[in-house]
C-alpha cells in the first residue's frame, strides 16, 4: 500500500481500537459488578449477553493491534527499519497476548453459568473465580514499549507534527514506567487513574491527523533522495 493508504488504515484502526477497548472494558466491568467474587459471578450470570459483546469487542481490539503493527511499521520503516521492526514486534506481541487472555474472560462466563453435575461447588467456584478475575497488564506493557518506539521514530523523522510526536513520546514513557509498577502493586491512585489520559489524547489526535493529512515521508529519506 501507499504511504497515504497506510496512514488512513492506521488512523481508522486507532479509532476502532480505542472505541472497542474502552467499550469492552466498560461492559465487562458492568457485567461482573460487585464487591466479592460471589457477587461478581452472580452479576455475570445475569448479564451473559453483555459479557459476550465485551469479549467480541476485545477480539476486535486485538485485530486492530495487529493492523497497527503493520501500518505503523510501513509508515516509519524508512526512518529506521530495525527500530520500526522491533516496535512492530512489540505491537504484535500485544495483540497475541491480548487474544490469549480472552480465554480467561470466557472461563469467567463459564464459571458464572455452570450448572448440573459439572458445576464446581461454591468454595471451589470462589477460589477459581479469584484467579480468573485477577487482572494482568502484560499486553499493556508490550503496547507501551511499541508505542514509545514508534513515537520516537515519528519525532526523529518528522513524520508527524513535532508537538504531536513529543506528546506520543511523553505519553508512552509515562505508561512504560507506570504499567510495570502497577503490575507489581507499587503504583496507586491518583497516578494510576490518570496515566492513560495523555496516551488517549495522543492516539485520538494522531488518528484524526493520519486520516485527514496522512503521514509525512521521513526527513532521512528525503535527504537521501535529494
């Protein structure tokens, strides 16, 4: 594809990814609301359809991550092919890890709706539910590193406006530091609650710019052509 087409596909993939991920996260939270594991499972059993929609949206988000890996690589490879390839690898890992983690969402749904002789007793269901509801930020860790590398290439190659590329570098660096700290339980409020806001601002503005204007050719390539 041409640079313009890759820009448009990446822009729309960003928007779909954001919409799918946020909506899916909200629906999954509402479907499994409650304080205790038993309350969450009871709520989930009453909102099976909502949870299924959340899973499908998360699947769509995983596809978008793979699309972004390819299109962002195509946009940035002329600035530094090795770094762009590494960044794409992190985004591919993000999509794959996210897809694998969907199995845990399906298992929660099964546990909440299991009945008959094959259903676990309340004590076992509570233990298993505690494990299945345990969150993981592994996919987000790979996302943050890939995003940082791509944003750095956007800045270095002047592929995007300077303010936008700097926002991407800053937002990605915040998440690169924050996600591992949250993963090990060393990060709490209020930083944990706001660390994704710069990333949201960057991706929304970058997506709109890609669709409307398209990525620029890296200055390194222009210099070589000259």
